């Protein structure tokens, strides 16, 4: 038994002697915190518990840090504190005196932590000897501390004014590029400045910026001017009383409804517009109507979804450990998570400096600087804080321009209820984004408002009556003879039918173009080649009787004409292809009550150089028509009716010329009436084709019917005509 006791004593002795804690060097932090319990209870009895719990969170953080393997190995992190008796200028002066006494007696602290009172925090950089000391504040929420020129060494875990990026991202999400701003003068200046900076960076136009006046009449006139500028998206930064006044004036000016969006930057109590203490000449129902559809931005104190952080603990676990008797159903709003996390920020920054600057050559010199703190050390530790990125009990901690950007909750009033529609995550502004709750955002009539009056384009369809009529007329003939001549009729009439249909693809434009011009070339090419054969037979005195011009010769002529026009059309489509464009109809525009304009348009085919190619084709076909007129004149004395087409050619030429002139005149008159113009341009070629079929083809078909059942050879012999097949 004695031996056992002796062995146990030796083991314990060795353990204590070899314990590394005996060789740890102390790293000191300086905490500014209200420790005076008398002051806490005098202000608010609940404050005593809150600050004592924060003290426990700081002590737990120090304990966890010193026990964390790989973090500040060889050092023991501790702190001294100065009692911030109350938040006032006098308290700040007393605090500064206490801090100076500690600095002169014990040396410079490495980092100043705490900072529950922004009034006191703002005074510290005014003292030259501690101007460069790094301050890590867990609850200093004053927006004045966002000024990096005045407070370059202050780092905050709470930055409620950082909602500008969230607002601008919301604007960009719904393509809102112009806004109006209503701000209460002197109220949350840094919030508005942060918003303006983000708005300028994202090229969002601020069309008006008005300030809330205590005089409600002036505010009403200013908001009326804002509405006259067609401001549909309006950002409001004002206190609760001013916000109620703004809502009342919005109701009077009808600045509400599905075409307007109000965006509030501040946090108000739930359904604040129903508070009986507000004195405005609007009822609660009217205020409810004005606030319907408004957005509210709420900077959260912590991310709503808990995660296990670097310290291997969650927010709920921290609360349970520090205050185990607290029911989990109770909400605890005090920043215990930030009390805990801001000590970890200091520890990680010190460890970063240690890893970056310690080596064997300069270790002693750098370590003396590390232990005592000086200007060079503070500048280096600032760079380390900027590089910190870890998961704490309050969420992800990344510093951006001296503060941790808060997670922003986006609320919207829908059906008289406040709904959370999204969370804005902005740890790093370059990667900021919204996480939308599925199905939470509901727009009136499923229509996203526009940032100004817009022009809505509405295609006017071709009337079904015109389409059915032209399609019916285009297909009414059923020819059975002279098939090659009739190919052109079907080509051109198919073009007539296509003209009565809305054009939505550019390929259809090319189809129409080819149908029209190839149909025209086939029409007159077939007719004039046949007449040319008659001309050669009856006007050439020296031609032998047995000599014949066969059908293949005529087909070659027609093929040459069609090939020429096809070549021009191919070059046209290759060099200046047709595209589908909108032709606006100003006479049919309609302005709605919301100010939006409905502009009517038709889809038409356009080509940049169409005039040059049209003149080329008109010249070629004009020469063809002139040659046809010459042939008609030369064959006018042929007495065989079935071979003498001079009269019918003349009528066709007359038909083409007259209808072309009529079509040109009507096109100029009806250029602003596409439906009427479409009907005219469809009827002109239809009339031409029908006239050609009725004058030239149909009589020949009728005259041939009796001969079908007669002796065809005797008919040809009696006519003393060589065998000729009509085309």
C-alpha cells in the first residue's frame, strides 16, 4: 500500500512539473464592459442578468480557446477589464482614464474587446496613444462606426445599417432600374449612405430624393411630385412615426396597388400601422391598404439555421451551457453568441500573426512585439482580422470594411399578413445572394410591377375572315390542261395564301419571295415562249414546213428565265436576308389606367437592300413583258384562234400594268393600315392570276372539250398545222 502511494505521488509530481501550462506566456486582452451591478439593476433589472451572462460567455470563450489544440500554442489568453459604469460621455472619459492607467502600469494590451456602448467606443480613437489599438466590438451597433476614415481599427460583429446591398440585389432581381427615395432627415444617415453607394455601383437611377418634413402638407406635395415623376419603386428610410405618415399620404395619392412597391429599410414592430398612438387622418383599414405589398428589411442578429462552428458548439448549445435553467421555447435576444464569438476573432487574429511572423531568426524580437503590442503589430493584426473566415455560434464571420455583414430577412405584407419571403446572405458582398422561400412571394395577378410606365407590345393577328377568304379564292380553280402555265398560278396563289398568315419565321419571308418571282417568271415565260414558237412558224417565210420547235426547246427557255431570277433571289437572300420585324400601329395604341401603353404591331418581312434587288427583278421582268408585247403585235394576223394569243397577251399585259399601278397607289395610301394593305396586296395578284386563267387558259380548255371525243388526227390535218403540244 505504501508503495502504491509512493508511485502515485511520483506520477502526479511529474505531471505537474512537466505540465506545459507552467511555461505558458500570457497574452492580454482589454475588455470594456459594464461590470457595476448597481448600475445595471438601476437602469433595468434584466440588464444585470444580460451583462453577467455575457461575462460568462467571454470566460467560456477564453477557456475553450486555451484548450483548443493548434491555437496559440504556448500562450495563455487572458484579459483585464475596465468597468464601463454607464453609457455617456462622462463614462467614456472615466473609461479612458482607467485604460490609460492600465497601459502605463501593465503595458499595451494586444486587442480591446467588448464595446457594448457605442457612445464610449466612438471616443477611444480620439486618444492618440490608443488610436491604433484594434477594437473588436460585439454589440456596438451605431452606424457612425461604419465610417472607416474615423474608425479604421474598429471591427464590429453587428452592422444593422448594412442593408444597401440587399436592397440593390432585390432591385436587380426584378429588373427595377429606377427608384425614388424618401428619407427622414438626420435619421440613420449611414443606412442611406450605404444604400446610395450600392445604388451608384449598380447603375440604378435615383429619380428623386425627398426628405420627410414634420409638416404633413409639404410631405404630401413632395410625394405627389414623386408620383408625377412616375416613381413606381419607392425606398423609405424613416422612424416609425414618419413611416405611418408616409403610408397615410401614399393612400391619399393612390401610391399603392399592384403597380407600386414600397421598400422600408428599418425594423418596426409587427403591424405597427395598427398602433392607436399614431395621430394621422387615415384609418387602420386605409393604412393596411397602403402597406399591402410592401417589403421590409430586417438585419438578423444571427443566421436562422444553426451550424456547428469552429469551437464545436452551436448557439443553442452555448445558451444551454451558460444558462441551463432557461426553457428552450423562450426567445433570448441578447447577443451571447457575439459575446462568445468576438473573443474567438481576437484569438484567431493573434494566432494568424504568430504563424505569419514568427521564425527562428526574428522570433525573440517579434515575440517581444507580440507580447507588448506596438504600432507595427497593430497594423499587422489588422491584416489578419481582414483574412478571418470561420463559422461561429452567430453564423459565418467574415469582415467586410470593418464589419460582419448581417444576414438580412426580407419580409412582405401579403393578404394583411407579414410573411418572410427570403433571406439575403452577404458574408462576402461579391458572392451575396438571396435564398428564397419556395412559394412565399406572391404577386397580385401574378404580375411583377415595373419600375415605370411601360409599353406592352401586342401583336395584331390577321382577321380570320380575310385569311379564310383569300385561302378559299386561291384554291378555287382546278385546271386540268396547260399544266406548266398553271404552275405559276399555284405558286402565286400560294403566295397570296401565305400573305394572309402571320409571319413569325424569316424562312417564310424567303418562301413568299421565291413563290412570287418564280411564279411570275413561269407565267410569262411559258406564255411568251409558246407565242414565240407561233411567231417563228408563221413569220419565218424560209422555214421549212416540216421543221418543228419541240416542247423541250420551250422548257429550256422557261428554265433559263427561272434560273436567272432564282440566281438573283439567292444572291439577295445571301447578301441581305429577310428578317421578321415589327411594324407599329400608332393609331391602335391604348393607354391603361395604370399608365402603361399597349402598342399594337404586325409582323412584316424586311430586308436592308430590298430596293436594289427589287429594281433588278422588275427590270428583267419588264423586259420580258416588253418582249411579250412585241410578240403579241407580230402574231396579231394569225387567224387560228387557238394559236393567236396576241389579244389575250395584250389583256394580260394591260392587267399587270394597271393592277401594278393601282397596287402601288393603294400601298402608299394604306401604308399605316397593314390589314387593309394586306388585303389589297393579296387581291391584286389574285385578280391578275384569275384574269389570266379566265382569258387565256379557261377558253382554250373549253374549246378543247368537244375535240377530245373527235378524230384528233383529222383535226390537225384539216388545220394544216404541224404537231404542236401546248404548254
